[in-house]
C-alpha cells in the first residue's frame, strides 16, 4: 500500500500544484489552455518521435502479447463509449474522450515504476515494447474517431497528416534507420521538449480540475474508472493466460500495464478539441485515487504483491 502511494504521489503533487496555483489566482484558466496546447502540439509529438525512433523490437513479434493487450483495450474503448452514450447522454467527440480515458493507461508515472519494481530487469523488455506503441496506437485511434465523422476520405487524410500527433508518429517511424546519424543538438531539443510533456500536462490538468470540478458528476468517472482498473486488466489476464501462451513475466507486465489509472493524454485530447474535458479530468482523478487500492490487489493476484 505504501509503495503504491509513493508511486502515484508525484502525480497528485503536480496536479495539486496546478489546482492550488489556480485557486490562489497565481495563474489563469488560459494558462492551462496554453500548457495543454504546448504539450499536444510540441511536447507529445517529440516524445512520440523519440520513443519510436529509438525503440528496439525483437525480430519475431510476440503476437499473443500484442493481441492480449490491445484486444482488451478495444473492448474497453467500445464499452466506455456505449455506456457514455446510453446512460449519460454523451455524443460526438465526448464519446471519443470517454473511450480514450477508459482505455489509455498512465504509464510513465504509474506503470513504469510499478512494473519495474514488481518484475525488475526481467520486465524491462515487454514493458519497453508496450511503451513504444501504446501511445501511438491510442492517439491514432482517437484522432481517426474524432476527425473521421462525416468527413470524406480525402479530408480525413488531410487532417490526419497535418495532425501534430500523427506527424510525430510518422517522423519517428521514418527516423528509425537513421536515428544514430541525427546530430546531438537536435536530440537535445527533442529530449527537452519530450521531458516537459508529463509535468506540464499534469499541471494543466490541475488547473482544469479547479476550473471544471466534477462538472460531469461522479457516476461517469466511476464507470470509466471501473472499466480501466478492473475490467481491462481482467480481460488481459484471461487472454494472456487462458488463450495465448507466454512467460508469466510477460503476462504479468501486460496485466499491470492495463491496471494503471486513466492516462493524462485523454485530458490533453479533450482540451485540444474543447469537448469532454470535465469527463476526462474526473476520470483521471478518480481512477488515480482508486488505483492505490486496485494495484495492490492485482499485484497480489499475480503473486508479486
């Protein structure tokens, strides 16, 4: 319990800093808007570029591993959108935000330290593989869903290829063969921008939580949190242990990755489109608090608690 608390404490610290700064009128609501724009347009694309350009993948892809995680992610995404539409009257891009919030994990602040503490160096390879493609996959899905409604194929392609996230993914993929030849000063710029992504995003979220509070109510964030913290890792566990064969460390890493609270990128996505911000911020805050308890349970189930 104490270990879980120490892991998520920096998350609450930065969110609380943003919340307190806005409450004391040290910053304005527009500060949060500007921070989220900076993160979405510059910092996250640089983070994606760096991740994809430098990631190493094994020659033989572990398809059972990929399918176990991302098939469960797809189910959670669909269920979140269906629940938000049927029971909470959400529509349009708000539905995309709800699906994104329930499916995408907070990996950098919660997932990485928790998984490495649980499995040590043995978990580094499966963890690194998921980290390399998790955000590009979820961001691409969210972007296509948000931009693709009532849009022609040509317009969709134009919007996608001018989208900062997609540009970061494409450039990172193209740079893989020549990553070692990129001059160090350019890498320094990329590193500085990428390093700013998470703290700036969390402070922006704190400002948004002061601005919106629980405007979406408690029920919808509770549903999204339950899907993320309980059903997502349960589905991954069943697929990774009952359907596919893989080492226990790999299945455990996938389960713990899925058991992380809702990721900050759902909030950034909502801010970008100015829709679903209250839903995303509520789900992130609630799932992060609840993860203090649920991660202990999942660690115990996996035998590493």
